C-alpha cells in the first residue's frame, strides 16, 4: 500500500480508529502470512508490465475494439504467468490481480476453466498425452461447447448430433436445426481453434446419449473456419463483453474416432458402444466450478463493499445534527445497514467456500477408493450454495452500488460492471431455480428417510434433530439463531412435502404435484442453504485462531449476518421456530447496536480484504480516497472531451436550430 | 399488430386460450378507445421515418458513436413531433414510441423535461416571453444544472456561487472548488448551449440561499464554450449512454441580472433582495416529475413482463412429466411466480399513477387559490411512492431478465438496458432512502397528531382507524389484506416513534435518536407506501368499468399483488396484524391457485400492454415469437462477424501459439 501522506483525511482518521490489526485480518482471510506475501509478490509482477494498462477505459471503445484489446492483454498476461512459473517453478498463487488487467472477462476463460480440465478429467491417458501439452502451453486454444441456442439447463435435450461412421472410423458432427447451434461458449466467437463439443451420439441409427468430442474448428495457420464449420460471436451482453462468447454449427463435419473423450464411455472401431462404468465421476468438474463460484461471491462482495465503504467515509452529505458540519454518509445508520451486511457476507461466503472445498476434497478422495455414498450430498450442497450465494452476492453488490448514489451509476466506479459480472453467476453453470430444485429433490429424499427413522447425511441431519427439538424454547443467542434457521428449513421441507401429498390426494400425479409445490420447494432449498451458511460461518468464527481484538470484530460481523437474516425472514421464523415477538424486538435493537459497534472498524475491515486500487479499478474506492479528483480525471479521458465541438453540432444540431427560426 | 400467419404456434395457441377481449384491456389501460387510436396513429407516423432506424444496434458502437447517433435521431424525432403538431394542431398523444427510436435516453431529455418547465414555472412573464418561444422551438437547447460533484440530495449544500455586482447589474458565476462543479445534467456534455444553473446567491457578501439562473454556455454559431466556461461530458454509465450527461464549472462568468428566474425571489437593480412569497410553490415541478416516475415504473414493468412472458411461452425446456414433450417454461409454477407479479405490478403502478395525478391536480388547483393545506401530504406521498415503485420495478425487471436465463443477459433481449434505465430512477430525482426519510418525517408528525386525537389527512387517516381497530380479527379477503397492510404501517410507525423515544430516554438528543431509528423509519415509510399501493389498486379494480370477463382477470392480478406481498412480508403481518399462521397457509395455497388461474391468460395480459415490437426492441419478446431467428439475426450484425478473421489473430494469438511451440 502507498504511504498515507496524500490520503484523504477522513480515511486517515478512520484508520486510526481501527481496534484490530489489519494485517492480521489479511493473513487470516487469505490463509497465512506466507500466502499474503506470495500473492502480493505476484501482484507486483503483473502490475510492473506497463503494456497491460489501458490507455483509455474499455467502456469508451466499440464492441470490436474492446475484444481486440482484451485479446491483446490476455496474451501478454499469459506470458507473465508462464515467466513466473518458469522462474519460480510453481504456478502463481491464488490471486485476483488479473482483474486489474482483464477488467471484464478474458477470452481465454473457458480455455483454462473448462477445455483443459475436461481433457484432463474425461480423456484417456493417450488422449491426455496428445492434447494436454498443446493446450496447456497454448499451441492450441480451446473452449467447451455444450449450451445451445435452444437448450441450456436440460442437457439431455441437446440437439447437436455425432454419428459414427465405421467405414472411415469417424464421427460426423451436425447441427440439424437453428436451435441446435452451440451458443454462449466463451472464446468461441473469434478466438479459439479447438473445442470440446457435447453432442448426442448415434451409432447405426441408435442413440447413446450425450458425450464430449474434441473438434478443431479453425485452421491453425490462417484462423479461417474449416469447411463445414459455421462460427461467429453472439453480440453484446450485460457484462462479459470481452469473453467473446460465440455460436457454432456443423454441417457434416468429420472428426476421427479418437476425438471422442473416452475415459468413461467408448466407441470401438467397429462401432461397438461400451458404456462407462460410472457416469457420475464426471460430476467432479461441475461441482468444483460451483464451489469456485461461492468463492467468487466472496470476492465480489468484498470488492463492492470496499468501494462503497471507502466512498461513504469520504462523502459528506447533509447533517445529522444541524449544529455540526455535513456528516460522512457512513455515519448514517441507513448507510451502515446497506453496507455492513456486504462486508459480513463476504466472510460468510469465504468460510462456506473453504468448508465446501474440504467436503469436495474428501468426496473426491472417497471416489478414488470407489466410495460414492457422499456424492449426492456434495452435489446437493454445491447446487444450493452456488444458487443462494450468487443471487445474494448480486443483490449485495447492487445495494453497495445504489448506496453510492449517482456516482455508483458511473462506469468509472466499477460497480455497474461488477454487478453485471456477479449477477451472471445466477444463470451460468446451473440456473438458480433449476439448481434449487435439484437440492429440493435431495431434501425430499432425506425427509422421507427421516420419516422412516433412517440416519441422514451430516448436512441434513438437523432435520432429525429438529423433529425431536421442536418443543424447546427459543434461545436468543447466535447458536439459538443457527438452530432457528434449521427449524425453518425443517418446517419448509415438511410443508413442501405435505403440499405434494395434498395435491396427490386431489388426484394429481407426482410430477404435477411437484410442479405445483415447486415455489415452496425452492424456498425450502433456500432455507436449507441459509441454515448451512449460518452454521458454517458461525462455527468458523468460533474456532478461529484470531487474536481477541480481531476475534471480537469477526464475531460482530458473523452476528450481524445472523441477525440481519433473522429480521429479513422473521415471518419464516415466527411460523416455523419458537421465536416470539419479544425476541424479534430484542434482535432488532441488537441489530442497531451491532451497526454502531462495527462502524468505527468499517474502513479497517474493508482494508482487510487487501484489494489493490488496480483490482478495485474504481474512482470511488481507492485506498487514498481521492474520489472527486479521480472522477474528473476519468471523465476527461472521454473521446468526446478531446474535441471542443463534436461533429454532430454542425451535422444535426445547428440545422435544427436554424430551421426553428423559420 | 401484424397478422398471425407467421406467428410461433405456441403463441397462437396461447392467444386462442385467452378468456377476455385484449382490445378492451388495451383501451382500459390507456384510458379509452380514442386514446388507443390516437396513440397508434402517432406511432405509425414515427415508425414510417426510415432514417430513425439503426443500421446496427447501438451496443456495437463506441461511446462517442452512440452519442452522435443519438443526436442524429433526436433531431429527426424533433421534426416528426413538430410536423405532427403543425398538421393536427395539437401535441402528439402520450406515447412510448420514442423508445423505438431513442433506445436509451435522449440528449434532449432535460431540455423538454426540466429546462422548459423551469422557465415556465419559475420565470416572470417577461422572462417566459423572452426564453420560452426560443426554447420550445429549439432555437436554443438547454438543460437543468443543479447536482454537483460533491452535492446531490442536500441542495442547501450546493457550492456554485452567483455574486451580484450592482455596478454592472450582473451576476458573477463561480465554481470555487472541484466538488462545486455541476455534474450529471443531461445534454450538458456536448449538446446544450443554455442551462438553468442553481447557485448560492450572494449580495454584498451576504448569502440569500439557492436560486435558478439562466446561463448561455456555448456560442450559438460555433458551439464553442464561452470564455469562463469549462464544460464536458462525464463518461460512460450503467445506462443513459446517449443522455450526454455533463460537467460544468464557471470562472468569473457574468450573466445579466434579468437571467435570474424571478417569479419567486427577486434581486433589484441596486442589489436589494426581495424574498419570495411562497418558496413551496416551486415544489410543483419536482412532485410532477416524481409522479411521472411512478408512471414510468408501470411502463418498464410492462415492457419486461411482455418480453419475459412471450419468451416463456415459446421456450421449451425439460419435462414436467417424463411422458410428455419438453414443457413451455411458462408452465413451471416457479416461472409464473417470477413473472406474473411483474404483470400485476404494472397495473398497480398505473393505478397509483392515475391516483397521484388526480391528487396533484387537486393540490395545484388549491394552490392557485392560495390553499396550501394538502401540499405536505402530496409531497410525502409522491416521495415514498416514487421511492418504493422505482426500487420494486427495478427488481421486477431484473427478475424478468433472470427468468429468461442466459438469453436475458444478451443486450439484444433489451432487458439489460431496461434494467439499467429502470434502476436509475431509484437514485435520480430524489435518492430512495432520502425520500423515504422525508415521508417518515411526515408520518411522525401525523403520528403525534393522532396521539393528540387530531384529524389526519386522508392518506394517513388509517393510522387513527388502526388505533381503534387493533382488536378486530383478521379477514382473509382482499379488503382484509388491505387493512392488514395498514395495520403493519401503523405498527411500524408506532415502533419507530417509540424507538426514537427510547434513545432519547437514554440521553440522546432528537437528531441522534432519529438517526439511530432511521432503519426503522425507512421501513415504516415502505410499509406506508405498500398500504397505499394495495388500497389504491384494489379500489381501482373494484370500481373499474371492465366487462365481467376482463374484470375477473384484473381482480386476479390485484389479488396476486396483495397475496404476494402478504407472503413476502409475513413477518410484519404476524407482528403487527391479527393474521394467524393458518391464515398464511390458506393464502399460500391461494397464491398457488392464482398463478394457475392466471396462466392461460398470461400472453393475453401482456398483449394488453400493447407495446409494439419496435418499442420492445427485443429478440425475445416480439409479437410473433420468432425468438431464435431474431437472436441469430442480431448476432450476425456484429462487426466481428463481418470479417472471417479478426486482426487480433495475426497480432496476438498466432505469435503466442508460435512461441508456445518453442
């Protein structure tokens, strides 16, 4: 961090007030002092590359120029990573500094995030040997093409066809309809030359379900689409402008037999189909990506909170007391109400991410020992936490943005783009409602098992406990609130189950009854997620190794999260737990006390996320608080401000004014 | 509307199912058959102008190109309006067809919306005679410059200074600090040559508060900024990309005395300051603009709902029953839950808008008769309804967008821009929290009057009734729910008041106690707004002149709104009304029944908003349902798709791939 000599005096004062050691928080949040050091070291390396800086912000460029600038930076960044690895003989540490370079999304996102992992996860050793070295070194550039214009969440409905031709030992790829065109894969538009294509396999007229195939779609030398390939980009979006999402259609495009990824199912030379032993093994990548999204949610909430809290410390507006100067807007309780929940939630998501990562590692280990018992629980948990955290994080980012007033609407605040990127996660890698209903299926199964007195998996074992504890009085403590959320989930799971039964008694079959109960089923899944988030984050804080000073503040944040959600969902608690009206009034008062208690540490807490100015990329959020200077500096970069008079005056305005005189 | 011959068969089927006359709904929604006819006639006139169509969508252009294209279209549109007026001897009817042309916001928005009305409202007859003809005919182009870099909601804190110089009979305008620069006025960036500047008036070193001044800032012939004027545009935003928002600073810039708008306060030649008789008369424009925003909310909710409902009728995904084909996603109850509330809310906002318009007209009439009694109620009501409707509408638009899955993230769906424009209204013309706290002040006054047994204004008279009726049992009817929301508001107003008292008893002064209670005060204002929206919209439906077939459906929508919010805020109702857990379970079932009941009419209901394809401007929402064809057609317009290989391949990708081989 830079010295504080030029810092806005409000921020200097805020930092002097902080009651804990910010460095201790940073090291705790990122794992260790060593992790912090390594991360910062890599950040320095990236920031030292001058070519990675934008001359003018991307928002001023055309769609095409943005893409070209994105490719430029992505390739330079690739070099930085490679050089670091060569020099230190290890991958760069986990970091977000690429956000300081690729402000939006990289056109290589799916190369690294899906193309390489899919070959690694679903290719045979021979296939890995053929493609992985080329892909990892970027001699070839790939993406993962699954979603189609007409099909997203329902994978079995995909229409792209791969027909095996035993005569030539090839697959023939076809997109028979407009809706069968691949649509969305990142980098597909103009960047990649390879992709994994997910298609329906047909052998001798018989369908064998969907499988992944590797297809080279552009010439490596000229980059021209190969014959039989129709490919292009899908146009502008709410965010992801430099992700270069594309479409793709095949017309009798042939690929060799060895291009089907055959770690699971196989097609032999003569066309014999050999079924995979365990299709569920491919869940791994999908679950890993969803766990990663929970981690992203922590990052985006931290980013937005840092910007909004610092701005709110610098911004003065109106008076709390007529006799005093204009107040920092951070002093308004309404502002604290909007912002502190974002700070608290970032920690909650971080702890949930670490908890899920552990669960994931365990299950993967078990799978390698052919033990699959805990796979459904992992899958159900990843589904609902991804769904709930991404929607919540989107709302938190947007509340932070709105809390910055008009300036939060400026692209230069970086809050609009941050919202666009955060909210996208509600849809990609499993649409929110679809995922919550998947978890609901798991919960209904668990409920039926509970009714039969069976032992339940750890994450749903509270359903049994709640069944037993339903008569116990409410405890107005963090532990009591955690139990309260479990009771709510219990109550909603039970109610949804009974609603299905009700509709079936009315003569509906199970599937229609499920649909009619699905609003309730979604809410049951949400309640289940909330119960997990509350329990996991409270336990993490209680078992943390933080010093007493830091621990006190982290407990306040965790309690804020618990209390906030108790008040937000008080109707559920009144319906399904033993909380009373008086308990709620006590918690409402407690909530106000927590805001006041956290207030002096607000700036210290966001400093503790240790997000550099270049990552924040925000006129409002920089460490030194030079808000107004930066707003003006950024505005002056506008191409419209490089000319005294825009050509549209002579072309359009002046003729209009002249005509008006007639 | 076009013929249905080429229409998507799902939409044809949906329309055949409709149980009411769509034309009756259209005429009811827009006031009369005559209004519909006139509106459509003007829409035709606008759509007939070929030059108003964009060759490629604006999202592909650079920031500067978008602006230039916006000016081009705005000036042509101006001609269309003028020609219509000349031909028909009346202004064009209320319409949204300009959205089909200016997809975002016009650079003339503040000319028509604020510059002209301010001269009309705050100028003397002489001033009106001088400027209005020029402004109305667009010989001059103006904006309204109030907000500054450092001050938005707290107008008294504005820093721009107008010092009267009696020697030359001029005002000297100055912006002494960076934070005093005007920031945000639409059109200011590169478009206008005049503006109303709101500045602190100083005469002989004495401050006389803020007043409006007319300043010419650019040369009419060359468009160059005049000496002493620093002006430019503020850069890209979340929306409003073509609004050309700008900044402005004066350096000893002189304007004649007659340029202060002096309908209220005056400065005489010798520098004598004559105070205005009634400063509150200037509230008129502000209230009118806020009432207009409630109307806008109805439009944006209708727009998003039309797109999302039609798309959901066309889109098929997954199976409700394994034995049946893939279902229309509109058949999923979870989808109905997301969309129908937007349809219902559009009607609620429309009715609230009409109700407020009537209140506004009455109060303006009373003001002209020097009767001011009802001004505070009008102001308080406009504040909270603007605040609540804009935030709710933003959320509804975003839920509609998310309900369209990945395709809702595409700019070509028009949902991202619609969200950006809708959500902006939460901030402009009075920031949400600031407005809610203004209403809260009114509610606290009303509460104290109620405690003293005084008669209250109509919109808060329920506070007295609730005081009396608190023991009555809950009625599970629409009327009962309306009363329930009044009880909630009553309970929250009371609780906030008592919280202030509590803090004062602890030794806080009133101002600090107010701040500490402000989260509750905001919620009390929200509850008050909800009670009004519920009452006004239910009454409008009950007193509507609709036929029985239509009336049945409109009642379902209104009940959906009531039931939705009962379930959403069940905690409040359990705390503050006599609703029971059993009542809530009945309402939950009722809500599911309403969704099922509305389902067959969903497409008919959005057809009833009568928004042309050109206004919707959406690949997903067109009347004929050609969703996938339009998505591809729009994508093919991308400049990246006009070339086989982008230059970035040779510049960046190929060198990277080559290097990787080494």
